């Protein structure tokens, strides 16, 4: 039975927003088990690589004791950037699911399209638009409040 974990990723995104971070959240699952959950933490950690999906990948790999996320799904509220898409290609999850598209900085369906390149060495199933409006609204509201 399919279960969406995007609401869990959205909870992480809301936590990021509350911490003053860009509201992006990610969850890694295997079956119905959540292996890792993370929010953006770039500003607080002074780390430009601390995107939610990078952090979730690191945590899930540690939990599995492997550099690969075989049989796992990565849920993220925003289309991953090129950096994160590269990490996803290396981690090789079975599936990548995101909420809001990112025409400006996305690296999967937009921009570099990293996972479409033969160099990606990964066959990741991609599912777009899960809870897209809720994910996009969270980002819109966050940036509107800062303008």
C-alpha cells in the first residue's frame, strides 16, 4: 500500500522556517519506515551544503550503514538543486518524490537535469508535484514575509 510521506517532509520544512532557514524539508523512507528526516540548516550551521536532502541522505546512509539508499524513497518539498541531485545520483535511492517545482534553481526537471545525464549512473524513479501547492505556499509565504 502506497503512503505519502510528504506531510512529514512539510513538517521539517516548517521547522526550517521557524529557525529562519529557507523552508525545505526532506524525509528518507524504506517501505513504511522513516530512516531520516531533515530540514535546511545552511544559515544556522554556516554550511552551504546543509540542504535538507543532503542532510537526510547522510542520516539515512548512516542508519543503513551504507553509502547507498537501495530500495529507499527520498521525499523533499522542493525540486532538488544540481548539488543535491548529484548526491542523489551517488546515493541511488529507488525513488525521488518532490512537491514544488523549482524552475529557477532546480537540478532535476529544470536546469542541469542531473539525473537525466548518462553520467548519473542511477535509475531513480521521479515523482513530481506531491502536495505541490502546500509546498509552494510555504516557500511563497516565507519569502513574502522577508520582502
